[in-house]
């Protein structure tokens, strides 16, 4: 009897371990969540000004795919969520997939990147964005593929539709062509340099000021233009203090001539500055400030 009982216990343990091995050998069960724009509902929108142009498509139950071009040459593609925000950083792949009637065309991988955490799920670089636009123009379907940020069991695909794209893309491209050549970061902090013992603007200095005045015409969010005048420390200190002020006055006068509002200009006389690089100290530093 004892021998029979022992054999039964061994058989039960073997059955238990075999069952465990079988359970762990099963593949994780997952599904695919597909977010796409039906062809008969496909629409695109665009808007823009001299600082930024946008073109976007709403994706039902998911969010928005948005192309953004910025003054200064910036261009990117973002996918924004209108559902639960991403909590984990996973890898995403952007591909161009042919529609059914282009069955001989192979899918093209455009880029891979890492997801953000939050409502802005992912952003692709300028090169990837340009390639995506080209593929859309060819009638291809850009598809974003990723694993869900809960436990990575589900595969998520987000598809854009090229249907009804052409007229809106033309508007977007026209807007891009009218963007200002400089971004705010390009002109936020610049210097105008002067010759020794001079407060006369050089041609290079006037070009810098024209560049700033041009930007100010398209960006009303800049509320202050701070001008700080400097001189080097060689020679008489009082004279250099006056020279620094004359340099500030010359820059201020030129900006006023170019239409910059007087109330936005703030001036400081920093006077002579010590340092080995004297040429660098013969300047007016210009700082743009936003609200």
C-alpha cells in the first residue's frame, strides 16, 4: 500500500510539473489594435502663418497625425493621442505600405524611434517627415506600428490615408514657401560689433539689425528688445563709457528707422569690459524677450 501511495504521489507531481511546463510554453495571447481612416471619410486640414505651418489628419479613436513646418527650416511629424497617454517608452516603426491595388509594390521602412510618455506619442525628424510626405503623394499609406504601453501584448497600428490629400498638401507647401527664414532661436540673441574707437555701424552690423527687424514684423509675441552697449577697456574709462552709449544709440536709431516700436526697446550702457579679446567687447548685445 505504501508503495502504491508513493507512486501516486510521484505521478501527481509529474502531472503538476508537466502542466506548468505546458502553460509556460504557451505563446502570450495578444491581438492587434488597428486605427485607420476609412477612405470615404478621409479628410485633411491645414493652417499657418509666417512662423509655422501645419497639416493634419484626425484618426478615429486614436488622435491626430500632424505635420509641422517652422520658420528657420524645422519640419517634423507628430502623432498625438486623444486617449489614455503613453506611460512607457517603447520603440515605434513608421512604414509606407502600398494600398491593395499596388500589390506589386513593397512596403518601405521610413524610420524607427522611441515613444514619448504623454499625449504626444512620437515625433519623427525632418528627413523621415519628408519621406512620409513623398510616400503620401505617391498614394502609399504611412503606418505607425508599436506595442501597447500597458504590457506590450497588443500590437497597435495607426494608418494615414492619402485620399483627398492633394489640395491641402498644396496649401501646406505654399505656406512652407512663405515661412520666415529665421526662427526665434536664430535671432533671440545676437551681437553687433564695432571697429576700434567707433560707433559707426558696419554693413555686417546693419545686416544683423535688418534681420532682427524683419523677424519682429512676423512675431508679435516679442515684447522687448534689450540693447546692451559695451566697449573695451583700453584708454580712458570715461571715454569708453560714452562710446558704449553711442553704440547703443546707433543700434537703437537704426532699429527705429526699420520700424521697430520705440516702446519695445530697452537700453543699457554696460561700459568698458576687461578681457583679452578686446574685439569681442566692442559690441552691442541684442536680446529678444517674449511675454
